[in-house]
């Protein structure tokens, strides 16, 4: 019965307004709910107090961050106001391990909260994680598609301008970061229009195809072939023609043998994955 009621709360899309100008008494009441014993929730919320973390366990904030999506799922969407301040406190914690834990689970929390609360309360935190250390950014990057697909189209398009920033890392030897970016871009092709793919994702894909690490390049060949397939199926044929012309110009006629080899590998992937009809390929 408790599970049924929790699921009912989670899928309840009612408009939830929040007021930040609470008096202390209202602040206390804002943390009250009737899903779990209130003392249990109060104990959990108090664990994020910095003084407690120093005297009890330095890892306690990380444990709280790890458990937060589960607590949010249990309390339900309509009780998010009980956790909002705690979440923001953890998201700005001095320890990067705490922020990293939240970054890896923010897409799960977005599913629990729904698009309205996600846009208001999670997107600002998400934007902060995008500018954080690589150890935190990778958490966001690994589930970039999962998070962006939950946003409205207009909000989702705003991130097109920021995808380029994932090519820059604190440590240039961190090639797995770029490999993960290529993997995510393959998934993101389904979320954006042909024009957006051509204008914003194409330059990133071409940059990844010329990466120094072969593992990154191999995923990028798949990315480009999927891009060709997506643009070929679009209503405007000029995008795929322009893309193929650029592939010929940039790689086939490249003065370096590695560039010409890249062209061959991309052609191989296009044929293997049936991305183009053979007459169009020819």
C-alpha cells in the first residue's frame, strides 16, 4: 500500500509552487511530510550539517548524496520541498566526491521529479556541474542523453552551444572523456533537428575523428556514419550532400595518410551499417 501511494505521488503532475521567503516556523513546517516517520527524515537532513560531518564522519556527506535519489523516490514528488535545500547544500559541497556522486545520479532524480521541478531546481545544479572538475563533469557526461531527453525542446537546444566545451578537459591525456562524448553524441542525434546536427554536432564529430587516440577515433567513425544516416533521412537533402562533400574534402583529400585512412574507415562503417543506399554512396 505504501509503494502504491508513493508511485501515485511520483506520477502526480500537479503544479508545485515553492516559496523561498519562509519564516523559521514555516521553514520547519516545509520539511514536514507523512510518508516516513518525521524523526527519521530530520535525522537524515541533519547529517548534511558541516559541523556534524567534521565530528562524526568525513564521508557522511557522500553517503547522504548517494542515498538522496532513494529518499526522493520514497517521499515522492510532492515532498521534494523537504529535500530541496539539502540537495543544494550537497551540490555545493567542498568535497568533489560529494558533487561527483550527485552528478552521476541527477538524471535519475529528474525522472522522479518530472519536467517542471527539473527545469526549476535541477537545471541550475546541472549547469554548475558542467563547469566543475573533470571528475564531476564525467558524471554529467555519462548520462547527458538521459538528462537532456527529459527537458523541453527549447531548453534542450540551449545545451547545443555548450557541447563543444566537453572537448576541453583538465588533463588532455584523459581520452576516455572524449570517447564518452562521442558515445553520447550518437544518442543525442535523435533529440535534435537535422539543422542542429549539421550546425553544432558535425564540427565536434569531425574534431573527434582526428583525435590522437584510436579508441576515440573508432567511436567517432560510428558517430559520423550515424550522422550521415540521420541527415539522409531528413526532409532537407542539402545537409547530407554538404556533409559528404566535407568528408571528401577534409579526409579523402587530406595530405596526411591518417586523414585518408579515416575516410576509408568512415566509408566502411557507412556500408556496414546501411547508412546510405548504394547508389547514393557511389
